[in-house]
C-alpha cells in the first residue's frame, strides 16, 4: 500500500518513571489499513498507542497524525479513541446516550447539539446494537455492553481513524461478535484502524498487518502471524507468569 | 408571610436561593470526578481572603472570591505537576489558608477570631446590601458556566483521557471547574459558612442520585433539593433562632435519608418492570442438570 500514512511513528522513545518503555519504535499505518499491535503485558503496546494520542509524553522521535506533527494536530474529530476499559465510572449516574453524546462534542460548535448530532449518536448506538438501552444507566451494563458503549462513543463523531486499546479484554462472546461486526462495517466504509490486542481472536480475518512489540522494540511487522498448536485453541490463556526473566518468550501466543 | 417584611430577610432569602442553585450545580461535577471534598479545601483557603478583607477593610466576599480562586488555581497546578506528593501539598495549602485567615483577622484593627464565626458557620442578619450585589454577580457566573458548558464539563469529568482525544481543552475546563467551585464557596460563605459549604455541594447530589439514572435528571433534582433546603433552612433559622448553616446542612442530610429510604422500593419495582419487559433466557436460579450432583467428579 502506498497511500498516505494516517499514523506515523519514527524512532519513538518513551519512559515511565525512569524505566524505558519504548526504545525507538517505527510504526506506520496507511489509509484503510487495519493494524494490530500485539505483545505481552509490559511490552509497551499500550504506551505506544497512548503516545500517539498524546497521553504519554515521548522523549524522542516523531509522531505524525494525518501527516501533521502530533503537537500541531487539532483535527481530533477525525480520531475515534476507545480507551482500555476501566470499571471506574463517574461518581454520578449517566445514561448510555449521555456518555455516547460526549463522543460527538468534537463535531459540535460550543457543545450545542443539532438534529444531525442527535441522529449521529442514535446511529452510533445502533451500530453496536445498544439503541434500545440508550436511556439506561451505564452502571447497569455488563462488561461487554459497557465496551460497546465506549465504541459507540468513539464512532459518534464519524472518525476516519479508530484507535482501540484492548477492545476485546473481558468482553463476553456475544459482544465480541457484535464488536467484530461493527469493526468490519467501519473498515468497509473506509476507516483506518489501529488496535492493541493481546491475541487476534475473532478479529483475525479483519487484520491486514500485525506489529509485535517486545520490551519496547518492534520484533515483527508484517502479515498477521498464524496461531498454531494449542495456541490456536479458543480460550487459550497466554499469560506465563513463571517464565524465567532471561529466557522470556514472546508472549503473544503466536509463532512468528 | 412576615418573614418577607424585613429587608435583611429578603436579602438572606435571595442569597439562600442562589446558594441552593449554585452549590449543587458545581458540586455535581466535583462528585462526578470524585473530588467531593475539594469544596471543603477551598473553604479553608477562603478564610485567608476573609482575613484580608478585614485587615484591608474591603468586602470580605470579594476578597474571599479572589483568594479562593487563586487557591483553586494552585490546587489544579498541584494536581498536574505533583503526582506523588500532591496530597501533602494540598494539605499545606488548606491549613495554611486557615491559619492565614486566623492570623490576619487578629492583626486587623478591632478584629478577633470571634468575627470569623459568622463566616465559618453562616449568619443571615449580616448579609449586607453590597454582599447581595457580589453574591448575585458571582452566582450568575457560576450558573453560566455550569449550565452553559454542561456537555463539556460532563465529558471531562466522566473520562478525562477520552475528552482530551476529542480535542476538548481539558486543562482549561479543569481550571474552570476549580475556579467555579471557588466562586461558589464565596457565594455560599454568608449563608451556610465556609466550613459547611462543601455539604451543600455534595449531599444534594448524593440524595438526587438515589432516584435517578441520568446526569441531566441528577442535576435538576440536586438543584431542586438545594433550593428547597436553602429556603427551608433560612426560614427555620428565622423563626427558631438557630444558626442557618447548620440547619440547612441537617435538612440536606435529612433529605438524603428520606430519598434513600424511598429509593429502595422504587429500584426494586423498576427492576421488576425491566425483567417483565425483557424476558431473558437466563434462569433465575442455578440448576444442576438432571443426572448430576453438586460437586460430582470432584474428589481425591
């Protein structure tokens, strides 16, 4: 693919405290591509994504979004972000529609919602199959439904680029299928997607390219690796807490 | 209604209504971002403003507004930059503000800590003409911010990280929330007092939550509770000669208890209605399939 890069990272380094988490990462996502960022816990994949959206300061390297250096990038309505799901909801009740509406703010002027904005919120809820729950409190939702609401919130601004941090973590099977279908729809409409994943799972057929991180470095960038052996079994758990530190395997559950 | 015959009571009731609106209107965002005690901290800092007002013979309300806004800005800066020692820095700010107030008021000609008590716990008879002007102007600012920017403030208070990625000016909105809370403290100081103002920011919101599922409804009901208890407490304080701040806060807590008691059967009925509307496939109880026993296949 030779189209313009939507996300471009060159030699990006980042530290948390004084510990280097990213040690010079190159990553390019082109228009219309679906790229999965894989790696074990602590490999730096979440930090890389949070660096892209400006949540983590980078100590070196360049990040560009839609060809603009990130610190000068202002067109945030083009970016839909789904954070790693936290159970910490706000301290005040809020309905599904209210939460999804905050995703539309980027497209409004001074936060005034017109008919088209309310329609966009309804459409986003419809895409994730939560239209009938619009007036329910988000506290009453299951983990999978909550995740669908967060994705609807990201879709409400009709973004060109979707960035998702572990969208499948702790999500029930029914919601996983809805999410995969939603993503397929977005990709068919021309969206560019960067996903942080622990394993490919039900999203595998959608993914054009996989980038695998290990200890803050890119160790694989190419076609998504095929899961083999017992790693291919559904429900296989890829956490190996007892592995010795020196001989740590690449804990993606994928042979590459 | 002989209560309205006195000019000082008219002023006190007007101030009480404005406090009843503004305190929960700001408080809801503080509760949402789990900073329920921030109002208390700002109240401590505002004491230095009151002391300065006495010392310089300026309006204590305006001085309290000025100093608590500076304090709130400082608190936000501490929250940004001092990640690990933030709470210690805040503690120093709060108690420094309180000690500063006591010190300044004692330095003022003819001043003593006795003068402070009307500011700490509220006092209706002392609400002056110029106080009412200041309270009206400050309350207008608070209402403008909390209602006009409700969508933005909701987004930032719900999920700061996401709000930043939608391009909202998160730092500015955080600062604005802190400044608005500080202004509200100055508005409420005369009626409920600096030490009790935080209760009127937090408790009506907590009470309203017992009944609501949406942010908008919580906002409306919290303000309704705030106005009711502020008027009720002011009137009670007039007829029974009890301190207004304490009366208002106790009434608010009473409202919380009543609504909590009402909410339990209401929630149960709502759950039943929901279950009837969407018959699920899930059986209500765990059933062991026929031919198996609990714990079969388990053994040494």
